[in-house]
């Protein structure tokens, strides 16, 4: 703890718990390479879209099944 205080990596604020400062360049892993900002969220009440060229044939989700007896 003393080493972290000397390195100024612990942040003290009045009335708060001490916090550890983290820097991205010191973290393990690969930084984010791209952000897909052009994809909009799907509203909860929206219906499923079935008009995609790459969509698999048939409904396998179990939703909206209709049985026709002839």
C-alpha cells in the first residue's frame, strides 16, 4: 500500500474510499480496434424481421408457429 501511495496511483477523496488509478497502457490485453457506432438498438416491442437474404429458411425460434391442417 505504501508503494502505491508513493507512486501516486491511489486517489484519496474526502469522505470516499481510496481508489486505485488504472491506466490503459499498463493493462494486459489488446486495446479496442474498432467501434461499430452505426448499429442501432432493437426496441423490446419490435417484431422479428424475416426479410434478410442471409437468413436461414424456416422459423427455428419457436415463436409465431402456425399449424395448418388440410
